[in-house]
């Protein structure tokens, strides 16, 4: 799972996106990066409520003491976080409740950066993408990956809803937008529009 630190080199203010840390070495790696660069974490952002993305929320809240934001439609996943963990055989501190719910009517602002919020359900009901239109960057969680899309066989997933979210919301951005996904390496809108079998019509031939 990819945890991201997005920060401004001038003000040193930034946010942590999906602190899905589990082992101490992962926590130390994040802390060392933040300390080495003198970053002031202002917010904790969750793209969605699956355990690999939220299992470090308790650690992040206690470490940085800043607000935690997510979409309200993933609260059923938050409320069942311990059950999710048991299903996959992992235990972790129960995640704290979000300090604020966010949706498409909100904008997240820090250090001169503005995140627009896309509500992109399908992988989970409350999945969101954070978009920095100035820098042409999208933090997409588990919505779309390089050559693939988020799984929909987990609780509350829906393939049709996810494809609709991607095609009608994510792909409306220009081809040169970079997508930083929740797993695997970065990609671009153009690359996925052209080569992703779920988005270019190839999947439809076999569905």
C-alpha cells in the first residue's frame, strides 16, 4: 500500500495520505522522511476505509495530532475495521473516528495547494480521489491502477459503479495528469485511457 506525503517545499506544510503503516520500520521510515525534510503535517487524509489504508490512523493521529478527514459513506468499513482485520489475520489499534467528513462540495487547502475532491465509489462506497489541478496530480486510492482498477469483490464493492466513477469523473481530466494510486507505481490519465483494458473497451469483449 502506498502512503503519500504531499508537501510544499517553501512553507514545509503538508498532508499525509493513507497512513496504512503496520510495522515499526514503516512508521520510522515515514517519520524519518518528515523530519529530514522539516515537514509540518497539517492533515491526515483517507482515500477510503479498507484496513490497509487506515490501520495506521491511530498512530498518525497520536503522532501528528491533526484532523483526520474522509468520506462519510465509508463509515461502515471504519465501524467494521476490527472485523476486516480478523478476516485477513491482522490486528492493529482501532482507528479513531474522523474529525471531519468530506465530499465533492469541499476543497482541502494547505500551503497554497488546493485539493478538489472526487467522490469515486465502486471499490468502496466512500472512495475519493484528491486532485491538485495546478500541478496536474491525482491521488486516486484504489480506484484506478496502472493497467487495472480497484477490486470490487470486497464488501460493498460494485464493478459497474466503479467503472462509472472512473469514466465519468477521473477520465475527464487531461492525459498528462499523473495518478498516484494506492498500490503499484504511478501512471497517467493518457496511459490508462489508451492501455487499461477496463477503460479502453478490451474488457467489454470478455465481460
